[in-house]
C-alpha cells in the first residue's frame, strides 16, 4: 500500500472475525476512548452531524429502504433522521465511550441497531447496502485500513457502496485544513467555538496524540488502487460528505457479479 509513514501498526478491534495482525491499541484509539478533552459546543456538534447526514442523503437518494452501517459513528446525532427516511441504521464505534453514549441515546429507537465488537463479528456477510466511514481513516494504521476494507467488502451486498468520507488528501496542508474549519465555523456562526475547539486540540491530549501518530493523509490515487485491490470500483465524489470543502470523499462500489 502506498501510504504515508505511520508510527503505529497495531490491530483494529473490528470484531474477532475481522481482527488484523498484532494486538496492541493505537494511540488514536486511546484518545477516542476518552475524548472529553476537546470542547465542542452542542450547536456546533449538531451542525456537523446534520451536515454529514444531509450530504449523505443528497449523494445517495436511493438509500431509503436500504441498510447503512455508520462505522466510527461517534455521537451519531442524525441517526433518527436517517431512520425516519426509511434507512435501517446500524451504528458501530470502536470506542466504548461512544458506543455507550449511542446505546443510551437510541435505546428502543425504531430502525437503529448498535453493534459492539462481538455483534460486528457476527454481522452476516453480504448483508449491508452502505457503509459510511466519515472522518475516521485519518486515525487508522495501514493494517487497520486494510482490515477495514476487507471487512467492508465482506459485509456489503453485491452492488453495495463503501463511502470513505472526509479523507484528508496528502496534498492538503494543515493550514488549509484549519482555515477551512474556521470558515465552516464562521458560516455556521460558531467562529469562537471553532477557535476554542482548535485551542483545545492544541492544549490537550489531542496534540500529544498528534505527536505520536500523525493524522494520516492519503494519496487519493494510491487509496483508490487499494480499494481496487479489495474488489471495489471507487470514484471521486465531486463534493465531500462532511463539513470540510477541502477534504474528499471516495464512494466505492462492490460490483455485482455479471449475469451469465
Ligand atoms: C472524528 S470522529 C468522527 C465521527 C463521525 N463519523 C462523524 O463524521 O462525525 C472519529 C470517530 O472514529 C472512531 N474511531 C477511531 N478509530 C476507530 C476504529 N479503529 N474503528 C472504529 N471507530 C474508530 C472514534 O471513536 C470516533 O468516534
């Protein structure tokens, strides 16, 4: 895999069936197990999830009546809206912190199912129409990404789509990413909250983790080739699914076998 240097090569808890090599715990995973250090105001958070859900629905209008695994779902604040659109929403986050939060938030909610490592491992092959992985792969090691692509190919139905969203392109500098984030904050009238979030990222654990494991930036051609090697047909979406206008989204279809 043509990928940037990454300091951490540990395995991912994708559920036992999908476990990669090694057995360690990545620095980023430790961070996301206890993310309270970064202050993001509720309206800011809500706007972020609203944006991701709206962009997803706009990009995939046929998703109603289909199933969607939101992988690395975080707070998953728009899951009820997606379920109300007739999407069978399946949530998974490797972090116990987020899993417990979404379990409490969506207890008994129709059309929303929450997986842990063991139920993810038990998810039937070829059972999902969409897998959305938004703003997650920058935290993965090469081995973790490999395991994720393999798992996604197994779990998607033929014709299903893996959506890698909010990818940080290799060519995108930190400054441009930060400016884009502040512009987003200003557009949504959270400029000072956005500044505070950035300040917290610098002042807290996030920076310590950044020093150990940089955010992974991707060469989109190399990532597309990786997707191709896993049996996907990727394309570059014109518009990112996420708050950033400078990060990118690659929808990748698992082709249906040709009719004989
Ligand atoms: C920046 S948040 C993105 C949340 C949500 N997808 C969004 O777009 O707002 C990153 C999320 O990825 C999760 N995560 C990090 N590493 C993961 C992994 N190896 N497997 C699954 N989830 C992971 C974190 O726990 C966190 O919830």
